[in-house]
């Protein structure tokens, strides 16, 4: 998929609203920092403004990484190396045999939505 196909992911009301919220919140925070906090010609004011810019860049970086790259996955058949970790991974709700697989952010993984390899039906919510 080329860059045009990737950019089409942004052409929907969900991503546009999310970007608008980030833009309005960041612009408001920077305007408040410029008006009410330390003057920008002091060291403290400059550090404060640079930190606000840095946070906005980090928010956008993580947003676009999640949108275009995705959260990642654990390969099928992967098991932890240490025996102590196996008991944690097998506990209910942790993706083991006793519970549904959860994604890294708390959402359902593809495995739990589509059913696992044993032919079980996906959970109904």
C-alpha cells in the first residue's frame, strides 16, 4: 500500500476529530503558556514552552504510529521463557487457555475476535 493508501486512513470523521482535539488542546495550552506563565525570554518560560511542544509531538507520534503501524502482536505459539511467567500468562483474562486474549492496550486481539486455533467461537459482548 503506497503513501496515498496510508493517507486515506485519515479521511474519516474519527481520525479527523481526534486530530482536531489534539490541535485545539495543544494550541490552547501554548497560548496560555505564552500569555500567563513565565515570559518566553526567560529560561523557565522557554523550557515550559519547549516541553509543551515536545508533548504535542509525542502525542502525534504515538497516534500516527498506532494508526499506520498498529499495536503489534505475539506470534502464534509463543510461550514465555521462564516457568514463573507461564503461570501468569495462563491465568484467566491474560490470553492463556482459560481466558480470552487481550491486546496490548486492553482491546481484543484478532485471535479472540475471530476465535482461536481450537475452533472456539469468539466471545460475545
